[in-house]
């Protein structure tokens, strides 16, 4: 059984022969990506864990923007972590680790979607118009209803717009970072973001910016569950 993070206080721990070394996770969480990657290459599972926790929400939202299903997005994130941490030697420090990891999650989500063949609605027929209630009505919605309304509207965007919108508006990545995550150029990012915003009503877009932290919510329990499953698979 995996030990809870809060109990990892001894100088050294191991999972199937892989060392867990100090400093504590709270300290590791303050280290830059490159130092954590180097520790991870040395089989320090706590460095793995720090990197997973740092990027879990971003990866989940990227995968969720492709799959439109929370459980499937969880699977994509786990597979991306496994692929990343078993192929760390392929990561080149010239690019940001977060973008490299995001690209893996993006590709995993695409593969899961191809296997499941659940996305049967033609993308050119998807549109958020009509999903958003008039401003006078949405003013009276509670927080849960508002979040659901926003998520439905974003889900109804064509995929190429949806993923860019999630990264730029929900995750608040820069155009350069978004381009690196998706393997496209920055001009394409700007164009897709503009078109996504055009498809969303002005009021809905405004509410989404105000509520972005709660859209496609990624809570601590989900994060802990993904980390535990990845570490369990690595130990096996």
C-alpha cells in the first residue's frame, strides 16, 4: 500500500526498490522543474509526485477538453504520467517540461478518443449558441448551475477551439505556452481563441473569465487519486 504523502517524514523511503529521499515534498514542491526532473531520473518517486501535483490540473483540463468525460480524462492523465516518467531521457531541457507533459496528455486523450469512438457529432455542427441563457436569467443562477452552464457551453465548442480556449482562458496560459503544449504556432492560437470567443455569447464569456477557477473543477481528491494510481502502477 502506498504511504500517504503526509507520513513521508523519514530520510529515505522506497517503492519497489525506487528510493524516496528527502527533502520533504513541501520543499520539493518549491524546486524548479529541471531539478525535479533530474531527481526523477534518479528514481526519486517524491520528485515524480511533486511534478504530477504541479501539472495534474492542467493535464486534466487538456484531456477533458478533448474527451468531454471526467473519468476518461483521468485515464489520459495517468497514461501521460506513466509515459513521461518512463521516458524522461527523451525530454530535452530546451523546452518547458510542463509543455512537454501537456503534449503527452493531449496525445493520450486523442488516442483514447480514437479507441472509444465516442465523439460521433460532426465538429462543424457543434456550436455554443443557444446553450447560454439570457443575462437576465443567468444572474439568478447559483454557483453550481453557473459552472454547469459554462462547462456545457465550452464542451459544445469544436475541439480545435475548445482546447485552446481551456488553456488560454481557464488555465490562463500565455499564447506561447499554449502553442508549445499543442504543437501549433502562436498565430493559430490567437485565431482559434478569437473564434472560440465569437461562438460564445459576450455575457457567457465574461462569466467564464470570472468563474474560470471553478470550471472543470479539479479538486484535491481527484489529484490524490491520480497520483496514487500512477505510483501504484510504477511500483508494480
